[in-house]
C-alpha cells in the first residue's frame, strides 16, 4: 500500500481541487474592487458558517493570533476570567489571557474527559460580585479529542454578564456551533482546519456585547485592533487593515462556497460518519480511542497506544515507511496516543488507508494488532451510517 503524503492530521487539512485551483491566480490590488467583491462574498458566506448576523472580522494570522486578538480587544489587565480547561489548547487560551494580565481561574478535568457543567455553574454561582469578565471555552479540544459543550456552558452562564468566548479553530464547519442562537459573544476560527484552506487567516465573529466590552478594554493593540478590522470590512472595497494574505482569501472564498453548497447539516453529518468509522476501526483492531463516544469530537480521534509503544515512534514509522501523516500526541499525551484527523476535506478511503497504516506500523514495531478486523469494522460502520 503506497500513499503519497496522505495527510490525516488535525490540521492543516487536505485541500479540495476547487480550492487549489482558486489559488492559481495572479495577484491584484488588495484595496481594489475586484478583491473587495471577493472579500465581501467570503465574509457573507462565513457569517452563514458562523450562524451569525454579526460582523465576521478577518485577520492575517494563525488561529492563535485570533485567540490573542480576542484577549487584547475584550479584556483588560486585572480582569477575572474563567477557563474551561481540559487540554492543551484550552490552556493556551488561558495562558494568553494571563500573559496580558488577566486573573484566570481554571475549572478543570482530566485530559480525555469533559469538564462537568455543574462545576462550571458552581464557579459562576460563587462569583457573587459578578467579577468574571469572560468564560473561555475550546469547543474541539484537539489535543484530547473531547467535545466541550458550548451550548451547555452558555446555559450555565444564565444571566451572568461574562462574555462567552469560544475557540472554534478546529470545530467551526465540522460540528454545530450556533453562534447567535446559543448566545456566544466571540467565536474564533482558523482557515486551515474544517474551512479546507491553507494556514494564514483567522476569523472572529463579535456580538454587540463584545463590541461594548472592546470600548472599555484598556489593553494596547495595534495589528490586532478589531475596530480597525470592522472599519476595513465596511469600506467601499472590503479588505483587512493591513496587507491581506490574498491567496489564502482566494482559497477560503472557494472553500466556503463548497461548504454552503453541500449544506451545513450535511457537512456535520459527514463529519459524524467519518468519526464513527474511525472509532469503529480503532476498536476493531483491539485498540481504544482516548475519549468515550458520548464526549468525543467529530474532528479528530486520539488513539491510546498499547503499553510499551511510543506514539511518536508510530507516527514516524507511518510517515517514513508508508508516506501517511498521522498526528502525534501533544503535551502529557506526547508518547501515549496518536491522533487521526478527519475534519474538512477527508475521504473514507483515505481514513481506511490511515487505519491500515496504523496497524502495519504497530506490527512493524513489534506490537501486531487486528488490522484487517479494524478496517472491516470501519467499513461496516460507514455502510451502517449510509443506511440511516
């Protein structure tokens, strides 16, 4: 089985041919009418993906830059913040807030488990003086594969005035996130995950409550000043305040068109099918996903390695022997799991090849598993989903 750089990591993700073709065009004036029309169409489409009527602000940066922009625009040094924290990327959001002087309280769970909603509610109930200015949530915690329930966190907030700020870098366009209907104030995503585009742009949706908080924020900002971004998208020819990553914008414009033509419900259903197929395949091999199905996100599956197997060695073997790229574990899971990404532009046959490669790599390292049984179980799960 020979594959050429089969990309099965949780981002960047493979690009559809339509997106690749969209990038194959010459530069133009990033302040002119042609590019302005494209940006306007891209942002109109993104509002549908975000499921919001509010402005979506484009930034030229990675998703982490988008998280930093959320902190610098809506918080001030000394503000109290509550971090829903059960993985590496939750902690990254919290650490950015701390770097800018916020006082961050963490409500935690073991990696691989959701933070109990009641624990979040208890922290908010104990805030009698209503000091929390924001609650930070990472919807798809890609280090562990846990789906953090944004809607339930919003319900736990009740009438507390804290902003709900959601890191949706690896979830927007893969799993449901109803920004306005659920009352989410700030949503951040990146171009290179379920948006099926190259790295290089971040996008933030901002509620009226968040804009009011931005006016009160005393944190210095220049490049990440979202008020500049809002002015730029409402200019005669929509753009970004500073030079735009034009090729990435071409790609996102095309990718958003593909998502909307497929339809968000169908996109979410497709991600569910891919996730269930991978988890069935993993179990069929005799291995175990890190997260139980009730709390597993549909964008990535971390797989627990057999005792004595270094996950990094498995990733290296899959790459070097089979040209298949699967993800290594992150942080405290660096050596104990591998991660199979199934978000964005992903095909069942690629994931079947990835499962087969995982089995072969383990066998090569002296730990054989039931590879054929795993791929058969994955096919059965896919067929069962198609019949529903």
